[in-house]
C-alpha cells in the first residue's frame, strides 16, 4: 500500500520528513489526523521503525483511539507496541512501573476534582485558616497552576515569604501534597509533574524512555503547558525526532495553563527545525474561510498562514440582530425547524455555540417549548453523579486501602449505622496510630468510645471490603462491579425513595456497567487498576455521550474545538460578552478571544449564523451591548442580514465604515462616533498626559504603541480601568 495516495503536496511532505525536529502548522480542517496516521504508518512499513519506538501524544482518549484505529486500517496488525494516548495516560503507564522510586505505591489512585476539594478543605481546617479567605475552588486552581509551571510548594513559600497571604497559600499547597502522599494518591496535575520528577531524579529511567521513544509525535501542540513542554523536551533530547502538530490560531486554553509560546518558539527551541504549513481546508466553504481569515489576520502574535479550499463559495454568512435573548433563541429555533424541513438536515447537524454557559438557559427553554431534543457538551457529567462516584469509591478502596477519602465516602453508604461520631473517633485513632482509616478499622475493638453497634457495623464493612479484594483477583471488572452493587444493596436503597429521580439513578448505575463492558472489550490491560485510571483520565469530550439520539448540540466555544457541524450558530456576538470585558485590559487576552472566534467560525461546514441582541439579561442584570468587533472584522459582502427592518438599521450602521478605513488592529471599546476623526491625531499626546473622554471622564495616558500610520493609546480612566484607543479616532481632549 502506498501511504502517500490521496495526500496533497504539503501533507505528503509532512509524512516524508521523518528525521529531526518538525513543526506542522495545521490549519482548521486541513487533515492533520490523516497526516499523523500516515506518518506513523510510513515510519513502520517504509522506514522499518519498530512500533515499540514510537510515542504519539494527544489531548483526548478519543483522539488517541481514532489515531490507533486509522493506523490499524492502514497497516493491519502490529501497532499494539505503539504508545498512543493522552499526556496523562502515558504518564500513568510510566508511573505504574516506577513511582515506587518516589516513595509511592504502584497501586496509587488518582483524585478527581471532588476529592481534591475535600482534601483542600481539610488542609485549610488543619492550618486554622478561613475558607472565605482561602476559598477551596480558588486554592485548587492555584495549586493546579503551580504544578503546571513545575513550581514546588517550598519554592513558592520561599519566593513569597514576606507576603503573609501568599505564604499561607504555599503552606496549604505543601500540606495538600503531604496528604496526597499519605493516601497514596496523585491528582490529575501530579501525573505529568511526578513523571518529570522521576526522570530528573533517576537518569536511568529517562535514558530508558529516550531510547525507547526514538520517534515522538505530539498533537495539538499549541495547547501544551510548561509541564507538558518539559516532558516532551526531556524525552526527545537524545534523538530529536520530534514532530509537533498544531495551530497557533487555535490556541484558546490559556486559562488552563496552555502557553502559545511553545508553538511560536518551536524553531528557537529546536535548531534546524523544519516548518510545513497545511493550509488547504477540506471542511468549510470559501465564504466561511474568507471570514475566518479576515478575523484572525487582526492578531499580531501569530505565524503567517491563510486557509484556502477547493470547496464551493457556499452561502453568505447569515447575521441576525435580536431585540433580546428570547428573540435570539426563538430565531435559532425557527431557523433549525426551517432548515431541517427544507434541506432535510438531522438535528445532529446543528450546533449552538456561546461564550458562557449562562447563555444556554434561555436557548434551552426555547428548545423545550418547541419540543426539540438537545444535549449539552460539558454540562453535568455522568461521572460526577453521586451514585457513580459512590461505586467508584468502593473500587478505589478495594484497589488502594489507604485511600481515606474513598473510605469516608462509602463507610456508611448505603447506611449501615456508622454515624459521624463513630467516624470521628475512628479518624482520631488513625491519626494517633499514624495509619490509614482502613487499617484503623481492623482494630475497631480497641478504639475508645465506639458503641458495640458501631464496632459490629465496622467489622461487617471490613469483611465486605476484604471479600471484594479477593474477588478483584479473579473477577472481571464488570463482574466485580455487579457483585459490589448486589452485595451492598445499593439499588434497593435507592428504590426505597420511590421517585422518578430514583429510577434515573438506577439507570445511571446500569450505564456504569456498560462502561465496564466497553472497557473489557477495548482495553489492553483489563485490571481494576487500569479501569480506574481510564475513567479518571477521561476529558469532557470523552465523557460526552454521543449515543444514537438525534439531538442539537449546545456548547461553549471552548468545548467546540476539534468538532465540526454542517450548520453552526454563533450567539451573543456583542462587546463585553464576546469578546468578554475581561479582555479589554490585555492585548494577549483580546487576541485569545479573537482566536476563540476563529475556532467558532471554522467549526461550520456549510452554513454559519452569527446572532446578537441589543438588550440582554445575564447574571440578573440587563445590559445594552454594542456589536462585537469580531463581526465588524468580517467584510460586509460576505454576510446577509436577516434582521427585521427595525433591527436591520441598528445592525447595519457600521457597514459604511467597517471595511477599508477600519484599523487593522483595534482593541479598545467600540463607542458611537469613535470612527469619526475629531483631530486627536494632532494633539500633543505623551505618556503621563491627562485627557478627558466624553463617556469615561478623566484619564491618564499610560502607554503609547505605534500601529502603522497610527498610534494605539492605553489610557487609565478613574473607576473604568485601562482602555485602548486608536489616536486618530479617540474622542478625547488634553487637559494637562
């Protein structure tokens, strides 16, 4: 089989460039997965590289499984030795083999966000701090950020020793890590950090994996953080056969720690690196791509790239200006009904994108009233439901008896007469003895203050867990779960509630058995340990139940990355909403918002609708936002306005001034008349001068940046924050 068949020239070049560092800049819909899979197939079949020597890193299990399936279709058997998976799943495999060198047991468990929050609350309590001042969710985010940047607790404490609050945050971080280790547990962010720690402390293990992974491929490189960057750098240092694929124009996860500099600086990090651009798009129409190109070209921090396609011109982009959010939602519903009927589209062909989850409420209400089925990506997740977490906690305790958080969750689930007082006494005894709650339970007869009933219940629970531990060694994961559910009487207790919700919870438990069945059918390792790792590592997209039901998809712009739909509605195209008002104070944040808009546009294959409302209630407040600057960056000839006559005039007021004379890079507020020159360009403007704006009052110029033939002013207005304005359009006057 010729692995170059069907590839365009640039794709073929990327497949053949097997030696040395390579950056593949893959635009949206340019066939990057095809290139990656053909490249691996070419390495194995044509270059004679052993599958054992290939590592492919992705960001979702879904992407990894698709990659392995495609490679298998290309070359048949023989790819089992290829390690293809997410950063976290690959690190789990490495740590299972060698984490004992770092003082952990190989049967460590992975704490999810609920476990993390519980543990952080314990740390805050133990340090006698206030949860109001050290809010657990914020502390969890803080700790995750430090781990993403490979900053250890002691380092953070030393760097911030004179700042009491920051030092205390470091102390919480330090205690949190100690408690994780006591429970033989890692959190999600530890998986990469501990692998790096293993490699740095034990050079023989690094050398082993460098020798094994002679060819490394990384997907979605623009989404990597500092820790992921360091891991890749360590593994590829010996042979430097590192191929990264990504698109700087789709770097939208800064809030998760992603660092766009990793892809922008690739040629600095790897000397003599080749760069190949995949610019032919196979997904969208010419009109949609032209709009995307026009928007993203307003960003300065990017590598030059322009998508093109051999597809048809396609329909004009449809815009709609609604009176309010309800009018916007009704328009979307009406259009879906109309297109479904006239163009014979399935509901699954439609996607509704929004900037914030709060926007979905009104759209959902409209769908419910119109009896249109829908699903939300990234909404309430299956694995976050109580009944599922309870069963998982049983599995975790069976796998790792020193997991105190799993123990506390299930010791009285279902209810078996072990109350809070008994658990507190058990916990005090375990702390005194310096052992786990499970081990302390084995000595329950010696624990002072326990009632005989509590001792009997604990003894019974202990026997139950020991029985499950024995079953684990001989039963399949599916059979083990089924035995646990039957033995503890969980379903019977739920059904005693005698409610609709109770039956739904029972159905969720049955669905969990389906997860186990699927695991048994698809996983190479069929152990309980592997099953727990598998469900701990699932991403939001992996957890989305595609199912067979024909539904409209609702999701945020962030959740839409990597997906595509024939018809896309981009909603809330308004200043302060999209772009979000938080981006007004940072050029980098505004560019990320623009990249997010670019991602939204390029999700559409055939039809794109962009809607806004002149009045919108959000978070309990009604606002009147002006049109998003991103809409203004799209040439009018690419769009068709579907607003009624009254709203059409509102929607189109910008049209005459929004094209040729519009500044290429404008990050300030769009206010009425800012495009009308009032002679500001002739003013004596310098840093420190005070100016007056007709809406924002008195401000001070804090920065001036050349922008072609114009200047961009950063002005700090009292009570308004920093605003960015183009000098030639700024409605200001110098007052001192």
